[in-house]
C-alpha cells in the first residue's frame, strides 16, 4: 500500500464513531511498513478520541521517523498537555511560535 493512501483512509472515516475503523486500517498498514504519516494520523485520531497517552506513542514514533511539521508539533503539544507533561507541551508549543498565554491555555484546557 502506498503512503499516499493514508490521507484517503483517514478521510473515509471522518465521523467520530468511525475513528476506530480508521485506526484499525492504519495499524494494519503499519504491520507491513513503518510510516511517519500513518503514525501521525493514528495519533491524531486517538487524541480526538481522548486517548492522549496512546496517541503519544504514535505521535512520538512519527517524530522519530521524520522531522515534525506544524501539525505534528501541535498534536504532540496537545497530547503532552492532556497527560500532564507540561514541560514537553511547552517545548512543542513554543516551536509553533505560540505566545506564553496560548501555551498556558493549552496546558490548562
């Protein structure tokens, strides 16, 4: 399966109740090849489901496989904030150019 299929798989399952299907499809793909994009998408979906700790595993794996882009940095900041890793959340949020008050709001949300 080509890496370009990952965005298509994620778009197919846009409704919240369908996220589990998207995660399952992407995890199946990961069993055949390691993809930063698939890891990032799984992480973002899990984060939307409120599974920040599980999401962080995939988001950090994606960050190891490729240089984090703006979206990945945002999801890493949010996941770290949600599980109480405020230092890490601040680091990623500051890489986005956020002001201190925005970082505080992220951590307190």
